[in-house]
C-alpha cells in the first residue's frame, strides 16, 4: 500500500445557521486545503462531527468531497458507526464516489470484547470497498476500545487484504513504533496527535492527520522541514508554539471543536456552528481566544487571510520566513 507523506487535515463539517450541513462550502474548503499544500483530508471523523451526522448527510458529504477535491488531495472517508451495516454502506459508497481510502473507528456502544472480534468487524466493512485502502482509526480516548495496535496488525494482516494501515490517535509511542516497523514498515501508520507531532517524526512518521492542520498548516510544514534538515532546536520551538496554541484552544471555556471551527472564519472558510450535544462558542470567549492567540503570534505563523477563495497560490508568508 502507498504510504501518505505530509499533512492530512481532518476537515470541519460546514453547517448553516440552522445546523443543517452546508455542502456549498466544501468546494471552498477544498481549495483552501490545496493552497495549504496538504496531502489529504480525513472527512466525517471526530473533527468533522461524524457521529453527530445522519447516514444520509455523511453520504452527501463524502460524494461532494470526492467530486470537488483536487486530485492531489487524497480523500479518506471515515465510515465508522455503531451499526456495521451503516459502515458497510458508507464504505461501498466511498468506493463508488472515487475516494482514495476509508477509515473506521471502533464501535463504542457495544464494544468488541477482544482484538479478534475487532478484526472481524473491520474485515466485514473493508470487504465492502475492496478497491480502496482501509485504515483502522485508533482513538481510545473517545471509544474506550484500547487494544494493542501491533496485535491488531498481527491478526488483521492475513484477514483484511486491503488493509492500508492505522490512523493512530493515541499517545502510546511504543505501540506506535512497533506498528510502524511491523513487517518491515509494510503498513501506513498515520500519526494523529498534532501537539506531539515531533515525537512521531522522531519515530519515523511520514504522514500525520490532525485538526489544527486545518488552519495552522504552515507551522507544521516548517516543523517538518526543520526536523528533516536536522534543526532539532527550531523544530522543538515550533512544536512548543503548537502546544501553546492548542492549550489556548482547550481552555476557551467551550468545546475544542467549537473554538477551532470558529477560527476558520479568519481563513476565508466559514464552517458555521457545531451541532448539539456540542455547544457553540460565545462572542466573549471568541474574542478572548483571538486576543490570546494574537499575543503568541499565532496568526503570523498560520499565514492568516493569505489564501484567497478559488486561488491555488501559496501563502504570502513563506514558511522559510516565519520567525520563531
């Protein structure tokens, strides 16, 4: 299987003021991500409020992304659900729509009791899209399904022919590395924690999926560049900037997704509100967050408002000129 190199954003699902999905915004999002030099997108996952969407909405969103995304932007469709039949339907639909791959988080109401049961569950869904790569989405902080992922690979490698790898959103770096080196690095293990991306790079990560890559891609592009050039101290400084930004977002007094989604307005892509049970950010909270982000220079290193709609041009502030 091909290994993705570079940043993969987990897009927000754009919504209108009535909390209905805004399909018209997707083209603008796709143009923004292409201009941000992203390698791909992971749609309808945690950041995309996938579990708060109806099956019909998820099918519409997937079809629209596959239709408008630039060919260089790999579209990975998240198909995880508590109903295996719904997962199969979304996986098959993703294949028909021309997606690059699918990803699936573990069911989290009736949970698989063993890693063997989880593999069987994944195998049935993966069989519904045999022409696409299948990524298991490991995020035990949300699902409470926490098996060793290297054990998952050991059991799944002979049962899931189109297994591409794992979207690894967890802090167990030992298990991550064992997965990355399993069978000589056969599988694509995408690193899923923005705030410790540097740790993933040290362990050989080439591709990474994250929510702050939506609006802070230039920061992470430079972090990767500095690391690859052997400038570890500069890479550490950039990772610290990321940590400071994420700490501010996490302490906004509202859900992390609400404040992150609201910030997209500053980058020409208005993604609207979040859907219940999440609650929206207040004006006061937003103003406070923006002030704190401005204080640490967030909008300088993010290249604020330099991506015009329907433009393929890069940021006016090249990553090589960003001061850290």
